[in-house]
């Protein structure tokens, strides 16, 4: 697809400096962009590339002052990074709109209902009584099991598996390999040392505007629902156990593990490889540093913790500083002990 500078300016509420008829067909980084590509500059350390870039169009913030002349067409916007992100999203949306229809072979149950302008790729499976909204993209290898509901404008990339009774809201994106609704890890120990499986009868609820990375697993509840609230973003390779609940607009980085029945609040930030014990709650606005082991509830909003077991971030940094100084502290203690022993010996001699 081809866009002129004037068309792009309309999309991002920008002002063209240069040839408004300059056109682009793709995107590129400012340091390596080629003719026919659109780039942006928001980080000052890349400014030198602005004066040598081959990009046909560059997005610049309104307050950026040019130190030299440029050969490219400039579009001035309020925030270059945000405008570039908006263009990428718009471009992706336009590409997706071209995907409509049902490829064969694909299995769609006679009792399933699909909304308008859906795309179902070959080798997808849609089970009994499934309801799919409008403008949904279902790629190859996706399985949506019985009685599940998928809202409008969702994207399920190749290989996503949705177990029965799952409820997914609008504008949800789920990346390849993710499993939603698998059995929770529930087993009762028996007197002979073996384990009896506890049936997992609940479901998973994913609210609007959630994005879930590749190869993440969200287990169904034993009873009730495992819930991911509106606007939350989950990275790749995350485990969310049965009956857990993640609040709105929370972000969780890769390889984090959230145990059963743990409740994470709104606007929480969770670093990579963090782990949460079961049956605890995390207050709104908390920040969990990477590799933290959270074993107790965090009750005060906007708390930052680190370490394993996780505790107050500032106190943890002091402890780490002390740990690094232990060798020198040991040496000083040894010298003090030696001095005290010498003084004690002198006293005895007196």
C-alpha cells in the first residue's frame, strides 16, 4: 500500500515540511531506512541519522529544532514515537481487513455462530455452540472448543488453543501457542502416597483490550473463573494458575508464574521471572522487580519490592550494598579483634 505525506499527516494530525506528494510503501529505522520508507526520530542520540537518512518521510516532534538542512520530507507531530506507533497500528489494521472469508479445509460446527467479516484460516477448528464476533481473525491451527465466546475485533494467531466455556471480550489479541482454559493443577494427596485429580469445572474470562503473548498458559478455575481484567498485557511464556485474578491495565513480563487463587490488582507491573505464592493479594500500582519471589500479600498500594523472598525495594538495595561489602567488613572485624586482643594482653602485663 502506498501513502503520501499529505495522507499520513491527516492520519496523525501532523504538518508537512517539504514535498506533500512524497510517497512511502513501508516503514524503516531512521539509521537504515531506504527510499520509499517512513521513519521517525524521538531519541536525540539518533539525531545524526536525520541528516543522512534515505527515508522518504520522517516523523518529528513539533519542538525538535533542526541543526542542518535535511533531504527528506518532514511531518511535524505532537509526539513522534506515539504517531509512529499509531501508524503501525493503522497499517496492521488495514492489512487485516483484507483477510475475510473461510479457507478450506476448516471445521466449523453447524451450531457455531460467526459475526460479519470474519477470517478463518485452513485447519482451524470451531466447536459446538461457539459464538464469534465480527471482524475476528482466526489463523491456522486455532482450536476453539465448545461453548466458548469470542468478542469483536479479536485476533487468534496460529496454534492458539481455547478450551471449552472460555469467555473472551472485544479487541483481544492472543499470540501463537498460547493455551487458555487448560486444567488447573489440582490434585488431592491420598494415604498411599498417590494423588487423585480434582476436576476443574470452572472457566477462564478474558476481558476487553487484553493482549497475550506466545506460549502463555492460563488455567481454568476449579470452580468459578480465572480472570484477566480489561487492558492487561501479558508477555510470552507466562503461567497463570487456576482461580487467579489479574486486574485492569496490569503488565506481566515473560516467564512470570502466578499461583492459584492469587489476586493481582490494577496497574501492577511485574518483571520477568517473578513468582507469586498462592492465595495472596497484590495491591494496586505495585511494582514487582524481575526474579522476585512474592510469598506474602502486598497490602499498601504503589509498593515496590525485589528479591526472594521479596521485600521493600529500598531496603533490599541497602542489603545488597552491605552484601557486596562483606569481605572488607570481615577484614575490618578481624583487625579489630586482633587489636582488642593485643590491648587485653598489654593490660594483663600491666
